[in-house]
């Protein structure tokens, strides 16, 4: 199974910005996600069109399962 964490932020212009991280551990906690998002905002690591991220909007963990068939 593959897990992807999708984070949504609001930038200083008021627009929503999404960031996805693949290969996340399946048992990630709400506290870990909050801490990660706080760190991303505090360190000003990412910009969207030259505009900094200002606040958290939401997060979700998506699970994907792939089944391969030998033909």
C-alpha cells in the first residue's frame, strides 16, 4: 500500500495552496501532521508564485493499493 499526505495551506494573498508527500508512514498522527505544517510555515520553505504560506487549512492521508497481474 502507498500512502500520500496532502497538505493544504493558505498563502499571504488568501489563496489555497496544496502540497503532496508520497511514501508517508500509514500511522502518522494528527500531532505529527500539525507539527510538520507548522514547521513548513515557520521556516518559509515553500512559496507559491513568490508568495509565502501563511496558515494551515487542512490535511488528509490517502491510501492507494495497486494490484499487478502477471500475464
